[in-house]
């Protein structure tokens, strides 16, 4: 794989960044956020990134930094398609709640009703039949964090499991980590089991269900899972891994290409989209529909009442492991309860060197998000301190 010198990234950020959105519409904290965003991009050796802020369902401002494809000199812009990792879990949860609202399941149903294969998992605390859909949605079912235990970087290892049969074959060799429902622990495989429930009830692949029942009615026409469609390939961002040079220990960005195979793990981390589609999703989450047609389509996805239910705390988060500090977990979404009762809702994502952050304030109808195409192979983030400042600046955009 080609090693791309990061000297190009030391050029003044102004040369390859721009913002869209009229300045008079930008929130008061936007200039400070942009400074923090660019400071992190430089300190963290980020190849490319995008950010936006929204209020009342409208994008107030965007900012793009760096390159989607460094070797081709293609800059990040509003059309650039990034990968959103675990934010996909919120789409999965919405699919489950859709089926609940149609009377096809109950959140307190045992998952083994649809996924009987899970009875092979060793449960020293009782029976896997005690695990409910609600526990999977809240990361309280007792399953391990990682989907795939073979991750030592050997050339023969797949990136993730590629078939359901592989997950089933591993089940007799797994055990629950704690009694279901007793505490929180972030779990990727739990959302694969939820996707299996959706498939068993809907009678079609999970990706097809989400495309038809979320992306289509919300107008997210450039969102997809798996391999990039040919007509969108020119907009797909590459992902870059920072690796230490064997001679100098200096971090270099290694181009890992545009696409990768997430295998069967798509339902817990497979969403690809340009920022406009992310904005459409955030508008759905934060803003009552502005016209009857939009209202009708959004209601077909999920009612405001059900969204509010998803944002109610279900369990305290004692350790986050998600790249942000949360106090509670709802139905897949994470929450922060601030002094005075203010509620911040969000999720983060990290897969194949892409990293993403979304937060919203349902009462103020504000939201912000950002995504990066670069991460470190091994060791600490060189911009960790700047990232902490950036996350705090992002939170202030919700005011």
C-alpha cells in the first residue's frame, strides 16, 4: 500500500478548507468550533473531514477540511461520502421500533423467539431465553463487545465475519459476560441479532428493509450499505491509517482505499452517506415536519412519540467506550443529563479508520455532527487533547 507523506497536510488549512452556509445564520459558537476543528485536523494528522450544525431542521453551516483522496488531490466537499460506523445502530433500532409500532413484536419479547440459535450461547446466569430485545437495544444483554475474535492482523483473517453461519458456529464457544439486564456493556453482536429479528419478521435482508423503510421516505437517496454504487464512486472518501514509520517513528498516512467489506456486521456499522443525507436524518430526529407531505413520510418512519421513547434513559453508562462521555443509554441512542435537566442525545461511530460524531438537543431542535477519514493504527491519538476541546466546542453549538 502506498505511503503518503503527511507533509502535504502541513499546508495551511485555509488552502484546502471551506465552509458553506451564510455567515449571519451560523450560531455564535461556530467560529470557535471551526478553529477547534482545524486545530484537531492539524494535530491529529487528519487527511479529510466534514462538519455541520443544524437548527429547526436546517443546515446553518458546514465546514470541510483536507482530502477525500489525497493521491488524486480530490478535496472533501459537501458531496463526499463517508462511512458512519456504529451510528448505523440507531438505524437498526428504528427498524425494530417500526415493527413494534406495527404490532409485530414487543420490546420485552425474548430474542430467541426469532433467533433460536442463541440458545447455544453459555449462560451461567440462567437461560438465553431471558434475553429480551430491549436488552439488546440498550447493550445490557451480557454479550461481548467484539463481533469477531480474530483481529491480530494476520493476512488470512477476514475483516469481519461474512456469513450468518459463521456467527452461529461461534455461539457454542461464547458465554454471557454478566446477567442479562443487570448492567451496561457496549456490544456489537447484539445489534446483529436485532437485524436477524428484522429479517425474520420482514422476510427480506436487513439492508433492503432499511433502504425501503428509512432511506426512501426520508429522501436519503445517496445512503447505502456495502460496496459503493458505480455512480457514486467519484464521491467516496478513502480511509487512512496513521502508522509509525519503522525508521523515524513519524506517523504517516497509509491509504487503505475507498471500500472495504464489513461482512455481516453491516447492521451495526455499515452506513455510508454524504453530509446531506446525514442532515436529512438529523432533521427527521430534531424537527417536526414543515409541511403535510414531509410529515406523512416521517410518520411512516417513526412517530415523534416513539423517538422520544428511544431517548428515555434505560441504564446508566459506567464506561462509555464510544469516543464521547455519556451518562445513560436509551434504545440504542446515548444520552447526557446535564444540570438543570437538559438532555443531549447522540451516538458515535468508528470503523475502518472512519470516525463520526452526532449529537442533538431535542428540546432546542439543534444538532451537530462531524466525520473523519483518518485514525491511528496503534497507540494514542496525536490530537487527543485537541479532540477533547473540539467535542466541547461541538456541544456548545447546541445552545
